[in-house]
C-alpha cells in the first residue's frame, strides 16, 4: 500500500540511524537505518533472531542502544516514553484483574485523570467491540479479545507512536481482520504504527515494510514494490501426485526458482510464465506424473520474503526424519473417526453434533474463530475428555481411548508450549523419549534429528526457557513425534514462526503423512491451512463446511471483487455502510468485496457509489477466492443462519 500523497509530507515520527545493540559478543542489531512518518503503518518483518524485538525495546525506551540514535519526534526514545505505546509479544496485562481494572491501572501509571481514563477507555472498548465485557477477568478473554484489551490500554495514554511486536499471534482470522481495520483507522487519524509480524498477509496491509535479517535491514519498500522486485510469476500446479511432483520439480532446474507443496497443489515460482509452464509440463511428463491444470498468478509477499532470505544466506534445515516404523500399510483406513460428538459444560454446549473422519496418510485442518470449539473437539478426539454424547474411533480402538496401547500410537503438540522450561533441551528430549519407551540408541538418533531440525546443534545444554519462541516450537514438535506416532494432533503448531521455518515444519508434516501418519491440525494462519488435504470449518461448536482447499473455494456461490481506489480506507468505510460490514475488507490499497449478485453489476455499482463520493476507481476485477475470504464468508453466513433459526 503506497502511502497517500498527503502522508509523504507528514513529519518524521520515528528516526533510526546507525542503530546498534550488542549483548557481549553477540551483535543483535547492526547499524540499521529507517524512518517512519506520521500516520504511516510500517512493518518490520524477519525470522526469529533477526533483531526486531531488540529494536522495539530500544524505541520503547526499555533498553539503551550500544550506539547510534533512535528518536521519537526528535526526542531520544527513552525521553519520549510518554508519547509511545508498546504491545509486547506476550500478553502483558493482569489476568486476575477485570477489563475495566486493567484500563484504570494503566491509566493511573500514566498519571491520567480518572475522568479521562474512563472516557478514553469507554471509547476504545466500544471501538473494539469489547465494551460488554468490562467486568470479565482479563485471563478469561479469548486471544483476540486479549489483544484488543492490550491495544485499548496502550491507547488510553493517547500515544503519538504505537509499537506492536507480533500483536496477532494466536488470534483467529476474524479478530485479526477487525484488529487491522482498527489500526488503519488509527493511522488515518495520525497515529504512527510500527509493527512486527510473522504473517506476510498482514504485512500486505502495511504502507511500507522492511526485511530484517541477522540485525541488518536488507530491503525496504511498499508491498507492491517488494513483490515486483522478485521478477517472477507463480504457477499453481494441480496434480493427484503431489509428493512425486514436488520431488520432480525440486532441485536445480533452469527456469524454476522455487517449489512449495500445498494440500491440493504446488506453487512453482518461475521468471517467465510461458517458458516456466513448458518446463513444468516437460519435467512432470518425463516422470509420468499427470497434470490436472496449471494457473498463472502473481507472487505473494511471502514468495519475495523467502527468496530474499535465501539470497542472503538464510537456510532452514529440513533433515530427513529417521523413521523406522512407517504406517503405509494403514493408508486409507480411518484413524480418527467421530460420529455426532457433543460436549456440554453445564448449561453451555461447546461442541454439538460433530462428525469427522481422518484417514492414515491424510492431513486434516480444523479451522474456526476463537471459541468455536476446536480445542474441545481435539481433546475429545484424542481421548483427553469424554464426549457428552456420540461415538469415537481412534487408532483402531473403539472402546477405551485412554489405554496404554492407544497412547503409544498418539502424538500431541498443544496450543501452549508443552516442554519444561527449567530443563535443558537435551533433558526434555531424553524425558519424552523415556516416557514413550524408546531405547537409548533410538533416543540418541531422534535427539540428533530434533537438534538438527531445530537448528540447535551443539546447544543441547541450553535451558529451554532461554530459547526464542520459534526454536521452542521446533523442539516441542520434535518431542511430539520422537516415538513415530501413527496419529498426530497439532494445535496451532507454527504460531509465531517465521515463513521459512514454517516451510520446514510443513515439509516434515508432509513427510510424516507420506509415511502413513494421520494428522489433525488447527491453525489461525489461512495461507498455512492451504497445506492441508481437507479442511473443516467450525462455527459455534459445529462443522459447517468441509472439503479440500480448492473444493471449499469452488463451493462458494458468490463472487469476490477486488477494487483499487484512490482513497482505499475511505472507500472501504463507505462500502461498508451500503451492506453487511463483513463483505468488505481492506488489503493495503486493494478492497475485497464479497457479493452474491452478478460480478459485472457489482463492479458498476461500486464505481457509481465511490464516484458519487469523489473517489476514483483505478482498477476493478473479479479474482479467485482466497481461503481467508472463504473463511470469513462461511463463518458470517453460518452466524446469520443461526440467528435466523433462533
């Protein structure tokens, strides 16, 4: 999203020059330079350990730089703390205080008069649609509501600059979209926002982004400029033999820059689409692999991000899993079967009438907003809690799902970090290997693999608590599969993990599926959900849609219109007043509009509506459905049908 012309004349609010920060011999930030103007949303993106959080802490006045300058409106960052709001990666408020008490406490710390605290707090809680929950304990809020509360608390002091360090990690797509819509309005009102995010679809919503790696900024520009800099197109290759096709196209083939496997397609990056398609057809034809179809599309920002990291030497290892007990003989049989599962907690029904089956060798994605019932469903499916009604089948057992036989066949990686912080990495892996009854020799083999996969060779003695989040996730994943489970449950396994590391995770998950493991995964990152073979969408405890990623897109009855307007935020706000708000979403300078009517008619009506308000439409076209747009549409329509039924 190019900054509006008026914004380029705005004063510089954040100025960073030759900024350095060292921790002993480790140089975390190595002479970075950037400026952010008033009213701009500036994204700082990069892998774990890039130096983003250190930069944020210096700008927030939490720590001093080793050298260089960091100023907020021409004042040293530490002296400008009253002008700065800061949201850390972890929820930093008090879980045993209510929503209202947290806001009052933060306001008191900033020495704001009580009347102003109440007025501002009420205004922001209403803006974020959580004003109904002022008496609820913060610890009992959903992930999305916690982040909205943290943002409201940061805004009570009316800062001029807002620093957001991965603010939507663990937040569902509906809440993420609402959160970013709020940020766009705050920026329009003149608030400067610096944000770090591992989600590249969120980086698309920034005016400009900077790619940071190993303490250095390597590229800065608008999302469009960064995508164009790749000089490539993306081919969506659909084939029934994904694993074999990936192997055939990977390697050093002239004219193929990158290959990424998804649940029902491959994405192949090529410098020239016609020659690239011919090369793909030639290579797959030589391998005897059928092609269903090939579609040409623009690269995503994530493609640019990955290509740039590789060009500057960033490598995430994907060592082959040392599996000794594959489950290929079970392929096609039902591993996880559920019929009419319902779970009550008192008068509250968390899950209602859910039926699902996952076969060995299949990756099934369970998607839903916070509170939809996903975690309760997973706990029933893996035997942690009993359903109130319904029947279950797990790893060939229909009786006791808690038996030792069943337990030995299961792997489980929970939503929250599941290792022991006060043990070293090696001690954690030894413990889990012992719990699963592995021999000493097999523990050592698997431990060596986990350390290589996590990029922690030689750091076996590191205390687990000292690891950044992305490395912890990799160790936790490795621990969950040391015993080669035939059924694997992954509850948001890559939350907060950077795109290159996320690819390594999914290569490993696909390896396990190819060996016959049945995998059920939940995720809030819908680009990642494309990796699953089949998806189930949960709303209010029920599965309301199911199918392959491509299948659920094709099942949509409406059309998705993309409009580029001269004043995108004002245009989006205006279009929202014309109908249901959820149908309109802003992606940088592009507006997505979900319409049930004719596409051409919708584009004409949009042009007329915006023209009447003095807003020019620069481009309008129908585009294929993204999984995020499908998700929002399915969720909102299911809610509407439920309200009508009620």
